[in-house]
C-alpha cells in the first residue's frame, strides 16, 4: 500500500492523540446510571470512526454497545478502544444491519465512507433510531434529500458531523458578526490551501483476507480491489467520495454560511438559504495521479437577488505550500467596515484600517458536538448541525459544486425541488445511474 500523504498521517495521528486524551478523561469521569445512558451502535472502526468511537465511549451519558465493520482487521482496534474508554467492551459485528435491528440501541453513529452514509441513516430512522452521520451527509443530492425525508417522516434527531458548529470558537465568532461591527456584509469566502501529495497509480490486487469487499462496494459499481479505492483514498473517486470539496470544503462552506446568516441577522435580512446559481471552474491541473476529482477549483455560489444578493466563493489549491489569509483552510466574510477570518483554532476580525477588533480561540474536537447530539436525543430539540436545516444544505453546496466542475458550466438551482433548471445532464448527476443490488436507496 502506498505511503499515506502528510495530511492523512496528521489526521490519523490526531485520532490517536484524541483517543489518548479521552482515556485520561474517562478515568476521571464516572458514567451516568445505566438507565440514563444513550445506547449507541457505531458503524466503522477506523478513520473518522476511530475518533467517534473515542468521543462517544468517553461520554458519561453514552454506552457504546456495538461496533460494526466489514474489515475484520480493523474491528478489534475499535472494540478495544471503546473498552478502554468506557470499561465495557462492545460486541463486534460485520454487518451494520444487526445494530439497526437491535431494539435496545437508541442511536446509530455512521462513520463510514461517503457512499455508505445514506442507506444506514435511512434504515436507522425507519427503525426509530436517532443518527449521528459524518459529513458530507451523503454521496449525492438525491441521497441527502431521501435522508432528510426519513428524518422528517420518522421524527428523528439527525446530527451531521460538522463539529465546528458546536465549538465555542465558532459561536463566539458568530456573536461578533451579529454585533454589526463589520458593517454591511455582501461577500464570503472559503478555501483549502493545504499541500497534499499525489495519489500513486496502483494495480488491482486480490481482496485482503478478512475484508467483505462485496459489502464495501455497496451500491457502487462492482470493480476489482485496489488500494486506491479502499481505506483513506476512496474519497478521491467518483464512485465513493465527494473529493476535497466534500471532505474538508464542507466544513469551510458551512462556517461561511453560518457567518453570512449571522450578518443577515445583524442587517435585518432573511437567511441566505440555498444558492440560486453555482458556477465552478476546476480540474486536475497540477497532479498527474490517480484521483478523479479536481486538485484546483474555484466555485461561485450566488444567493438571493437584488440588493440582498450574497456571493460565496470557494477556492481549492491542494498543491499550495502556504496559507491564505493566515490559514491553511478557513472561511472569511467581508463587510464595508471590516472583515473576519475563521480557521480551525482561531478567528480574527479586522477593521477597514487592518486593525484587530476581535478575536477568539479554541480547537475543533467533536466532543461538544457529540454532547449536543446526546442532549438533543433527550430533549428532542434540533442539534447544532441538524441535517434538515444545516447539514444537508451545506452538503448540497459541495455536490452542486462538483457537478458544475464536471460539466464545466453554470447551474441554476430550484431550491424547492433541489433540481437544476433546464439541465438534464446536471440532473442526472444528482444521483447514481444505478444502485447495485441489493443496496438500493430505500424508499421513504
């Protein structure tokens, strides 16, 4: 298997560090009484799921009772991590449906690749379970819409894992924007400017022992096993992922939308809602490698009309060895009296003379986001990243941007039907051409 990129290595290292920190915390924090705990099943044992296992297992109001992973080589790691953090080892499963079928489980946590977000979420909602699903909400627009429909019909709590929403850092930045000190805000920006390594071309090989590859492919077309289409690198291929726009860009876009809506509140305007038009330029212009998604991209999202129009621009340069506006990846909004820049650990506001007029700090760990999800399971209030009002709209920006980049043209969105006006080719990319049986998208 090719050596992981620096970015992949850093992310894997942060998961290990987070788990270690939670081990220490769990040793000091007593669990709530069993009758007060939310019983959770987790789908996935590695990657993002490893961090979620740590965060849920360490939470005093949670008992992780089951973990499912179709890779028998990864499952023991997740089970041992949970056992160390909560004192009780969950049961292991190879098929996530056994967790959904368990009536004693209250909530499902979906930490899988993008192409495996929708089906478990919908089935869990239909089984009366609440769901925490990683970002972006889905592999494509129709899947996200179906997830929202299941959430609404079955009155479930569904939190998307855009954990910035629950941080004091972002909340303090939004409060500053609501003060109106930036003046009239019209423009926002989001970006990725963090150098990555290319993905080497690799030959197809036999399926590794212990891996249920048929299930891993799921609804995607049947293909030979290749390390580039498996753990970690699946996200760069159309069948399974959403590129870096859906991987990291969804965070930056969501932060920018949150700040734009805070500015709208300060200006007495309605929230921006979904964009009216999307226009992306991008392609593989730097790396000669195996990935299918662009390594260079700019997407313009236009919201509203007339004097209330807002513009959000997303920029991706995953070959750039330097920061932009002081952040390797971030978001910013611009008013006529100043601007505010948000990164993963801080925000800084500047006046029109460039003087600092506000700032805040804080990390981006998902522990507060997990706690918010647990609180909302009990209260039935909307979580910070409610799938219906926040998670799916943010994910739609990523899906629409990718579609525009693939087609190389401007798209006009009908916000009610979430279809593209007068563009059958773009609408065909709103979903898969075919779902490989038996993994069809459930009807709601």
